[in-house]
């Protein structure tokens, strides 16, 4: 593994032991302006809303706006970090609630609501962590995912 | 007058197709992982990925749905260079509703992706505060050069009237 990936876990949740009500280990990430510039580059979305202080000030916004699509990436990361490489997120839904601005910290959480043969369904939310470390305003909610277990790829890979 | 004009209603069925000019490659997924802060070696370590049953490295799942990378469109004055329906609805503010992704398989570096967007439905409703909302439901499919379905993405854009709707018989 590279230096970047060597901190990645090598042990994951026991899929057979997952039950309804299990909590997904939360994922927290502070999204700084540098992260937002990197994300804008990675997604080819260079809209000034995501990095240009002068532009957002003209729009009377408190800061550069975090691209909402990053919530989806973080939710997938949270689920994969918990379930490991032998899992595949086949469905992911999320609704936007409030804007998030540069420098704020997001907290993703989730709970297992259904366990089926070879898959689970999870409900999730993304909130902004307030200055006391508590859940603040919702960034995305409700959110949900269906995750296939025991496979590293989706059904389309079988073709 | 309703926001749902005949011109807006006629947008249902409108389609845009964007095909990447080259295979996806491995760097895009590795870069996206770095940008998001996702340390998963599936995006950067081919040996690790093969040990999990994949052909090699893949990309974080949501990256395939970022259409701008295939669009090859010019940058507008606000820096945006990507897919848009270019809807201008005067007297409204635009709100994004959300996304519904379906992933069929992981992206491979050899995939040449085509994104096909369509406006599925245009409707009008009134919110609890009496403001009309124009709801644009659109969806995209992402396929590769062999016609493999990689992912689907449904999203909603809402244009909310800045002023409350005027009831029938009421003076404006």
C-alpha cells in the first residue's frame, strides 16, 4: 500500500452479525477551501460558488459553498469503511436540506433498518457539527442506501 | 401566470448526450479519492483491488455521475463548464432537491463513458407558504462503449417563486 492508503483499516464489520438497529460508525470531515478546490478539479466543476471569496461576497453568502455532491461521496466512504471491500453500494438517495460553507465540519451517521439475504438497507443523515460538537443543521436528510454484501462489485459486473 | 408555461412544459423529453473522448483511466479515480479524503486502496492499489476480485483499480462510485468530465462544453462567466438545462425562470430562486443513484457496477479504467440526460417530468405545485414551485425531474444513464449500464442518476431541480401565488379572483 502507498503512504496514502496505509492508514486504511484491514478489519471490517462481520456481515453475518449485522442486525437491524446497528449504528454505522460515523464519518466526520472538515471541508476546507483547499479540499473544495481539489474536489472542484476532480469533478470538473469550477463554478465560482465553490472557491471565489469575492464572488460569494457579492452574492451575500457567508462563504464558498461546499458542492452538495460531496455528501454522496462521503456516505459511500462511510459505508465502505465499515463494511470493507467485499461490499457494494447499489443504491444511494439523498435530499439536500441546507447549504454548507468552507471550513465547516460534516458528520455522517447511519443506522441499519433492514437486513436481507446478501444485502442491508441503511438510513443516514449528513449534518453540520456545531461549535459545541453537537449535530447542527442538516446538510442532507433523509438519506438511504442499499448495500450488497459479500461482493466487491455490482450485478452489472457479471456480464 | 403559472411558472409552468407551454414552453417549459414542452421541455419534457428533452435529451442531452455526452460521450467522453477517451477511456476513464486510473488517475481520475485516484485523484477523486485524494480530493475527498477517501483512503480506500481500491482507487489506487491495483494489487489490493485484484485481491478483492476486481480487474484492477476503480473509482469512487459517485464519480461516474459527474457529467462535466464528459461534456466538453465551454466555461461560462461563472466558471461552470458542464451540463445544464439552461433554464432561466424569472422571479424564482433555484433549489436542488436531491439525487437518487443506482450503481450497476464499478467503473474500470478502460470504460469510455457516455452520459445521457433527459428531462422526465415538469410539474408545478404550491408550497405551504403559498409560493408556486416548478419541479424539474431529470435523469441520466451512464453507459460504456459496449453498452454496459454503469449507473443511473435521478435528480430534481426546483424553481421557487419569490412572490406568493395570486389566488383566482384575487387582485394582484
